[in-house]
């Protein structure tokens, strides 16, 4: 049953009850006319509640037909929130019930009659306000549910953005590191070998590696999004993996210094990724050079410096979107540190990472 049919059915039932109530009074021409007008105007109470209530008052005063007036008074309380209006309508209903029709119901006025009239008039007002409040609460609960659903959607999008950012960073740090090493070694092989087949194979490997780096760059561009690095992917490298990283870099590298004991894993990971990116850039932009990795610390800061000598072989052109350095700067900033890059006077290059470690060490000691 649709809403219109349900409202028509409700109106028909209420009019029938009011008609029975009007028939119980002492019928007369004036009473019959007033009751008929009151019954006929009831279906308009939702549109003009105050007007319909005023039209039903004569039937209450003349014939004692109270149901039509109470129905109209309920509609006023349901659709209007002005307390002064509701109080005035309640007083009119009480007066219409007590004074003009006393000769039809009571022999004399007493306190019980007044009390009964007040209760009879107040009941539809309180009921109307109760239903109105219930409807408002239902609407507000719906709004709250929609707001929470929207908030859950935003949270899911934020988590997805963080995961995409972390995935982009890890793809660049790990995959680019390995593929660029393959490209550099394949390029060196194609130059140094005298076997035509080996040279062709090495050139194909270099070309495929370059294409892979280019596709990786586009994929990283798609995956990068705003967010923090609180969501990490496992497993994550630490300082214990540095020797293996340097040994597999394909670069003659000298390492000096050590990091303090007990530093946070996020700091260890940042150091590892910084050295990894720096060595990757050395292979790409300074082939044939040697590198140095120096780790130093004092009471408050830890400094990682990766430097390289000038290139001794021709530089291979490899795709780059500079996401590596940007990622390093983001990692350092999240830990309150900085990354600085500069050219050296001898034609080499230097990258320096500085991180505060006083707070990290105090947490570890705790």
C-alpha cells in the first residue's frame, strides 16, 4: 500500500470515529451543521492545521463533538512548533469543552470538569509533539548514519592513499635499484665484449631494462598519492642488510662509520633506502666511479654521507622522474631530518642525510 492510499484510509477511519462521536450529541440544526462542517474539513488538517482546528471549535461548543477538535489539535501540535500557538489552541479547546456546552453534559461546573477538560485538550498536544520529536530523531539518526558511512568511505580512501604512496616508494626503491643495475651491467657488457651474439644479447637486455624502468616510472606516477608512511610493507630492510646492499651494487664502495645501537627501525630503514638510492644514482649517472659511504653521529644527530668520484665511462641514458630524491626527502621529513645534495669540486656528487636521534635513542633505552 502506497503512502497516498494509507493516508486516505487513515482519514476515512478518523472521520468515521468523529461522525460517531457527533451522532451521540443532542442533534439539532445548528449542531448538525457544525458537526458536518467539522467532519468535512478534517482531510485538510495536514495543509492548514490551525484553520481546520478553528473550524472544528463550533462543533465542540454547540454539540459536544470533541473527537474532530482533538484530531485537529493533534495535527496542529504535529506540524507547528510555536509553544504560544499550542498553548492558545489548548486553552480554546478547554474553553470550548467547559463553558458553552455545560447544559448538554453537566448540571453544574465543578473542579473535576475543568481538570478533565484540561487533560483532554493537553493529550493531543503532547502526543503530537511526541510524534514530531520521534520523526526529527529518525531524520537525525539517518543523517548520522549517512555521515558515518561517508566518514568510513573517506577513511578507506585515506588508507588506500597511504598504501599507494608506500607501494610507489617501495617499487621505486627496490625494483628500480635492481633493474638499473641490470641495465648498467648489460650496457658495459655490450661495450666490452667482442662476440657479436653476446653484444646483441647484452644490448637487448639493456633495452628491455630501460623499457622496464620507463614503465615503472609511469606506474609510480599513477600510484603516488598524498599520505604518510605509517603503513609499511613487510619485510623491511634494516642496517644489518647494508653490507649485502653495498656488495651487490656493482660499485667499488668504501664504507666508514657505524650507526648507534638501538635506533628506531624507521630510522634504520630510512638510512638503508637513502644509501640504496644514492648508489643507484651513482650507477646511472656516474658509471665507472667509486663511492664512499660514511655514517657518523654525535649526541643528537646522525649523518649519512654518500659521495662518488666523477664518471670514467660514458653515461647511459635511463628514464628518471626524480621520484627517488623526492621519496628520500619525504622519508627524512617524516623523521624530522633533511636530505641535501650537491656537486663536489672534483666533478663528483655528494648526498647527505641528517636525522635527529636523541629522541629515538631515549625511546629505545626506555
